[in-house]
C-alpha cells in the first residue's frame, strides 16, 4: 500500500486551528454537522462502528505507542479522510483533553432522528430526560453498549450527543449505540406508537426495580440529575420503580441508577 504524504501543520495561528477549536461549541457543531473525536481508543471504536472522518489530526510526538501510528493513519485514510500531521504546540491547542495522546478527528455528527430508529421485536431502550452533564450521558452510553441496549434517546435534551465530553465519557460508544433526541411529548408518542412499556426510575414509589418484568419491549426512563423525571413522564409511565437504599443519601448518580436497572433487564432477558 502506498501511503500519501500527510499535510503538515506547525503554526497555532493557522485558520484550521481556529476551525477545530470552534467545534467545541454546540452552535458550531449544529451549523456544520461536524463533531470532534479525540483519543486512540475513541477513534478506533468510531472507525469500527462505521464512522467516516473528514479530517484526522495526529501528532507523532504525543503518541505513546508508536507501533500503532501507521496502522491507524492508514485506516483513517482508507475512509477518504484528509490526514494532517501537526506539531505538539498545535495539537495541544486543538485538543480538549488535559493529557492528549496525539489523535483527534473531525467526523460527521451522529444521526439523532427519533423516527429513523429501527427497533427489533423485543427492544430495550434507555430514555434520558433532560440529563445535563455530558459525563453522565457518556457513562450511560458505555453501559448501554455493554448491555446491548437497542437505543438511547435524549428527551428534552440539554446536552447534544456531539459534545466532546460525551464522546470522551462514552469511550466512543456514541458511534456504536443508536442515539436520538426529541421533545418529551414526541418521545412519549413514539413509545406508544411502538407499544413500548415505560419503566420510570424514581425514589417515590414502593415498587423495587427487581420486582418488575423487563423481558418485553421496554423503555427504561431516567431523569435529570437534580429533579429526576418530570410529572409528565411519571404520569405516562406504565410502572414506577425504585432502587433500594439503606444509607443516608436519598439518591444515586443518574448514570449509576441507569446501569443498575439495565443490568437487571439484561439478567432477566438472559434467563428468559
């Protein structure tokens, strides 16, 4: 295979640097339909999931394992992406991590159309209503990938799926798990259209999550970090469930709660 010599970028004042940094802002991501993926593991998973980068920026000086440089550059180049080699000063300017590893790609934003989701006969869907912290959304995506969740839907979203910190916290699984975003009313209508049973997580119920059947077409719904699910969601739920707690804290982190319930759903489905 003949390798094409990459472009070289050494100046932090190059207009490209400003363009990449601008993609940290949601407005710019929405306008251009582009997002950032930083990190070897995240980029590798994105490629395996079928993502086709527009541009790869890499800095050999920062790559810890030099043996992987050629293979990953070739893999990205094979998708038709532009390859740009940069110096450490430039990479530290465009990177959004504190300890960058020399890999950053500009890729098209992931599809988020709720109507475009394709559901199997027995789907398990996670709905995150108004979750604010990108780290929590990313963590739930990692759990969803591990459990084999059909899709993760952001209802009344506060953070977009292309947020760099969602990508980082998800370890790139934002590309391997189908995602969508829509208003709560549209998501609830969608659950009814597809005959999905809505299981709402809330501390204000007597029903323990292990006492509920998750083996049928199911939506597990969790709410915002501060307020939980809104009355609209609680009223529409087919069943409300709680996670038993014996300590002094009255709630768990939303990503932790989602993980506990989803793994119970996986346990039941495997047993069935």
